[in-house]
């Protein structure tokens, strides 16, 4: 069972990178305090390398759970992460496999697809949800899932593709995770009517353009919800209740 009280849940953030930012100043404690004051009751953090796996295993945050995966373009991979992932699954330490996927910004598509399938097999073996990172390769991801993993569940991280892609993926048991980089209003309306959506910040990444802070803030999750409400007419209370219900459906 997820350890969160009803409220806003950030399903994709990076606690390790908030604890050890490039500036050298630890900002996680302050960000958590402000986020909780803003109404956030849960955080799901992404771990992407051996040192991040180890750090997350040692953290006592009662309102944080985490997942681990091998990112298609992450530069901290050492080569033995797949075995480490299997160990984390066996020890029941992670709530999902992610973020994993396909990214057209790198010219290694064969390697990415092989790695993706290996991790999807792992998720299926341990009956875990999957968190997908996809950049301009949604059709390739759809082909793989349709052919070999039609029962996959989880969510599409930072979804801001087209309505056509949203309709295509709505046939899977995958939620659309929304952050400051929202899709077009037409696509957004489809997702909200579809009802299977989540909210995320990706903090410390994907800072709102108008934000003067050095990095993205966990508390900005509420601003994402407010913008969704403004564009779609869906009330904040309905957005809050629906995203929390979807978190429970995926992670419980």
C-alpha cells in the first residue's frame, strides 16, 4: 500500500539531485517543507544509477517511495545496473521500473530497444509498473508494447505529445503524467476526459520558464494542476481526487 495521505502526489521527481544539486547547496529539506505546506502528501522519486540506488535505500522519508531504472540517455551508467535492478526487485525495494524508454536524441536505437525490452521483462517478472521516458519515439514504443507487452501498466512520464499519440496509448493501462510542459489544449482535454492522468514536477528539472529560481521546485506541482484547471475547466478538487485515485490504482 502507498504510504500517502489523500492530497497532491508528485509521481516523478529526483530526490537525489535535489539533495546533491550542481550548486552544492542541499535544497531538498527546504523544498520538502514548502511542498508539504502547499498540500503535497506524497513524492515518488526516480533513481537512475548505482549511487542513486544506494542513496534511496538509506532514506527515511515516510512520504516518499521510489523506482529505479536504466535511462536510455543517462551518462552515469556503469554497466551492471541490470543486475542491480533485479536485486532491488527481489528485495522488494522499488515500487516500479523506471524511468526507461526510447530517446531519438541519441543514435543508438538498437541498444535502447534491447535495454528497454530487458527491463520490461524484469517488470513483468516481478509484476511492477513501468515509468516510460519517450522522446520522439512513441510509435516505436507502441510497436514494442503492442507486440510483446500489451498488459503493461504504469505511466508515460512528462507527456506532451499529440492527441493522436494520446489516443493510441489510451488502449494500454498507462496513465499520462503531466508537468509544466503540457500538451496542446486539445490533447490535454482528451487526457482529462480519459481520466487516467498523474501530476509531476520532474524537479529539479523542467523549471517553469517564468520561474526565477535556479531549479524547479517540488511545490510547483500545484501550479501545474492550476494551469490544467484553467485550460480544461476541470475543478482543482476533481483533478486532485482523480490523480490521487490513479496513484493508488497504479502503485497499490
